[in-house]
C-alpha cells in the first residue's frame, strides 16, 4: 500500500487519435466478434478482507464504414476482467436512421467500479473490447485509453 495508508495507484494509459490508423498503438478490433484485451494492470493484494480496489477506465473508439455508406448500427462490448473472469460489462450500441457518407463516430465510455473481493496475491485486471456486429465494411478503432487501479486499505 501507499505511505501512511494512502491509496496505491497503478495505471496503464495511451493518448492516441483513434483516427490515426497508421499509429502502431491504435488497435482495430477484430471483425469476427473476438474479444481483444486493450489494457492490463497488475495489483498485489496482501490482505483481501481489508482491501478495496477502485477501477476506473476510459476508452476512445472511432467507427468508420470506409465510405461504403453501410453503417447504420454498431455495438461494442467492454468487459472488465479480474484474473480472466468478467466482473463487469458495458454494452455500447448506437443506431442511425440511415447511413451517411460523412459518418464517423467517436465514443468515450467511462467504466468505474469498486472490486470488494480481490484475491490474495497478484490480481490482473484487464479491459477487453469486442466489435459485436462485426463485418469487414465496419471498422472500430481503439485510440486513447486508460485503466487505473487505486488500492485502499480499510
């Protein structure tokens, strides 16, 4: 823990333009509905019964249909995992009345939760994203993102 029982904080973050497709840290989500881990932090817990972990994440996604004018709906699922098990999920779906050739959308979902049940030892927290609808004509890119774990001793 931190000095004088102050919270201990672990962060992984990237600050990127999701439309900067050629940047090596911008991630294109798979088109086949496969989840992809985009952030990971490890937290060591010595006293699970006396520890709470505040997890706060943010992710910026960009959606593009490459000018095919086919995009009327997209859906992304965000899963927060502890040691490989899903502990929280957000579904982000946007529907459009009709496709538009200038259509681009950038979402910034924020995902705060408190983990009251960390395991003893090292806990690996991951943020995974899934392009639910998929298809080669719809691309979802992950740009800026952060995952912060603040560890509090009770």
